[in-house]
C-alpha cells in the first residue's frame, strides 16, 4: 500500500501500545519506516511524517523547538499526517488558530468512520472507495478521538464528517486538510485506531484510508481547498464539481458548494448589487455559520466572492455569524449581525474595509448590545438564554432604528425596537408588535419593516411560515390591518433591497425538502428565491412580481395564443428543467386545470400544479420523485375570488418550482425528480372545459459568471 515511501513515525516520550500497533502495521506495509522522537526527528530524511496519538494532545509533549522543526519542514513542502489525538497539535504547530473542540475517549457501539464530502469525492485520500460512508472501526471498543463539532477550523478545510452505521453525524467533523506554506497537513481525528481487532471490512477501509493519506502527503500534489474559495478559479472548480447535478438550480443564487440559508446584508453599493448569505464551509448542513457573498451588475448574472464574515475564535460570534443587514453609515458600508457564543446571541457590528465589500473589520466593542431586554421577558430555551436575533436597521430624521426578532415568555413572537444616534449605543424602546403563540409562532425571526408610503409592511419568519402584516407604523407601534403569508411553500427568512428608483426587491431562502443524507450526497444545500418586486396594489393589498430584470435570461420560446381543453390532457412542445412559463387560465365549466412540469413520458415522475374552482392553487409532490428521501407533501394556497381568471407565472429550475399567481400570491416548492427524462410539460382540464390564453414558455439561461468565461456558464 505504501511500499515505496520513507515514513517517519513520531512519538513524544515513548510509543504507547496504540502507537506501536499503528506503526507496526506501517512497517509491514511500507518499505522504510523509522520511529522518531519529536525532539530528534530529521524531517529531511523522510517522504512523509505521521504522528498517531491515542490520548488527548498535551502541549507539554511538543517543545517550541520541535514545533518549529515540524512547521518549517511542512511549510517548505513536506507532508504531515495527524491521527486521533495528534490532530489537537495543529494550533501549537502553527497550522491553525482554532483547535478541535471535542476530544477524549468514546465507546464505539456500531461501525464508524469518515462521512466523505461529495465535493471531494475525487480526492486522492478517497481513492478506491465507491461510497461516501467509510466505516473504519467496528463496535465493541473504546477509542480516542479529536473532532471539530461546535466550531470549524479557520484555515483548514473539512473533507469528511462522521458516519455511524446508517446515521450521518454531519456535525462531527473528523477529517481536515491544511495547506501551510508549500506543504500539506491532514488530520483524521477518529475511528482509525489500530490496537484492537475489528471487522475485516473496517480494517481494510482503515488501512486503505491511512495508506492513501500517506501517499498523497508524500507526493506533494495538493488538492484544492474548496470550503472557503477566494479566487475565480477555485470558485469555478467547486461549481464544476457539482455542475452535473440536474437538481441543482442554475439561474437562482446558490452557494458554490456546501450550505446556504438566510439572505443577509443586501445592499446596492458603487453600482453593484451585493447579496450576502448564511454559509457553512464545513458541509451541506446548518452549523458554524459564516457569511457567503455574491455580487451582480444587473441582478441577473452573479459572481462568487470570498467569505465575508468568519467567526472569531475568541469573540462573541465564536459559534456563528448569524443573520443581519447592511446599511450606509455616511459613506461607510456597515453590517449589523447576530453573534452566537455558547447560549448567548447578541448584536454585533462590522464595517467594510474597501468598496469591494470583500473584507470587513469587526467592531472592537462587540457585542454592541450587551444583554437581552427585561421587559417583556425574552423567552429562554434549552438552546438560548434568550431567543433574540436578526436585524432590520434604518435611518429616519438622523436617528437609527433597529428591529430585533424575539420570543416572549408566556407569549408569542415579537419585533423589538431600539434606537441610536451612532449605530453603536442603542436604547431599547419595546416591541412594535407581538403575536399570539398559537397563530403567529413562538419566536419571530428575521423581522423586516418596509415603508410603502400609505402603508407599511412588517414580515416575520416563525420557523414554519413567513407571515406579513400590512398596516401603519407610527410612534414605535405597528397597527396591523391585513395579514397573510408572503409565500405558502418552501420559503423562509426573506430580506429586501431598496433600489435608487424606489423599487423594492426581496429574496428568500428556499430550504431543501429532502433528508440530511440526500443533501450530504449532493454536496450542496439551499438556494435563494428569485428576486421579487414588492409594491402596493390599488386596493391596498400586496403585489409580488418576479423582478423585471429576469427577462434578460429568456432564450428560446414556445408560444400559443389560445389552448382550449375539454376534459383532456395536452402535451406541450417543451423539454426542459430550466424555464419560465406564463399563461392566463380560465376555468369555463371544468373543475380544475392541471399544469404538470418535470414530467417523464410515462408520467411516473411529475409535479402537478392545480388550479381549482374553489380558488386554490396547489403543488402535488406525491409523484414528483422516485427518491424516498424527498418529501411527498402537497402544498396549497388560496387565491381570493377577484383573482379569476388566473394569471400564472411559473419558474422551474432544477429542483425549484416558483409559482406567482396574479402578482399577488406565491407558492414555492422543492422537488427532486430522479429520471433524466423528467423534462416534460403538459396541461389537463378536469371535469369539463378550460381555456389557457397567451401561453409562453422560455428556456432560461444560467446566472453564474466566472472570470474568463461567458455569462450564463456554470
């Protein structure tokens, strides 16, 4: 396996039984192996160094001289493998600023090993494996481990989490790669113990994994680190590795890989549109939140930018830089966001270092609000000392105002108001609106207040829905006159951007509707909605339209002036999973009209959108996918009687179906057809006659650009 390598096997004072077992295997598998004390090793004599340690890392075991010797050797182009407790040495060795936060001993009760990331499926260490779930240690033993769980490495990239039998422990980050200087370091912090016998397949997997790691580190060729890309080429590599996934949206804003949730910090600055978002570089799951960043010149074509905010190891945001907003503070772009540490979540601030908005400096006084308010009492839960987060900030008559979402003890959600003269010193004013727990939710997240002149709109996210209130806001109080959902489907935590011409555009997070394992296998999770233009209708209601800029994506067109259906199904001349459909639908004497998208020729997979005589629009996901990991729940919304006939716009993009009904109502759904031929579209009138007028279907181009490539490529 590693026959041709010269391997230096490291120890502190003497080899423990576990180290001896590991190094014995290495001697049997390799050509030249020498056991070396940390104080006497000559890195130049070896192709690669391996430090295997079966107890927690002890800083006393690594002298300053020994650390400098290893650091210098690696930075000059050497390779170092750190397994089990030895992964804890990455900080004193100078390769990392954040140590593994979970170390010790654990009892293995089921087959356990690395849960490899799809993004790194072709990594040399993963060679010879045909699965992402690699069990390297069988049950019945107590073994040491070192992992990242509540935090992530600041300089390294996660290659694998942990697989326990059929359970994906996605937050147990077990395998990390670093690239210090010209060299590379790999840490495998769990499930590679050698002392006790294990199942043959686990033993074979363990030996293959460690052998691959030693060979790759010795060879010197470095695989790119894609968790925090910082240039166009690396962003392109990440997107290219996921580009063959037919379910991945192509004209919606997506992360280059890994995880995306709430839109944050939307701002139009120096002629460019900036969209930040909640991002986890560790993998396609929620945790250890950073701020991702995308930028556009036209609201249609987007470019990736480096991660904008990263948790500070010793700061109030150590456990996550969560949702917030961006404002212009007299020429200085400024972010207010929620920092999380242990059970505290409090407001923090950062200012842009330059007009590109790529790098930010956190305020040294963070958090800028030191505690949650006392009246009314903020809800305390198992997770948080106070459910108190997410920010909406605006300036009026020289005073800054801030809304923060919260939950209230013995009550429901609330939007809490603060005011300030300088963005740093805030005075609490109380809730502008509170909700009933049973009908409006226990906690209100991501509150946003929008002023449309005659009326104001307040929307909140309550874990399940985005509820909006239309009414009047005056003297710190919101008087709600109308209430509805901003979207009746898979849509959450929206945030808006005001443009210079008064246009208000809103994006929301479209969460996945398939299980954690399916998201892990895909290598990505989450996408943004299309930008929606919000305005008031003549009758005082809310209008939602797809942003007019999206027309620039339109390509080939299939159109019909009028289609009359009499209790029949008509297949359209459309073969696509990336299109916009626009039509006007009238039920003559039919009970319903069904528009089926992402349909296979035999209709084994199909996603029907139905409009019924009782003024309901629904998306039926029961036949949308043959994958049992995808939800099959039906979603529906009611359209008010004056909305007949129905003006319909439908956007299909991989696994996204966004429906706009009469520019009033929205229903977004996530669906996951498995078959390559799930690209058809058909119409059916049920129980009578229906008329479809002005039907148009446009193929839509992609949204992602890269330096040196044409727009629309991915």
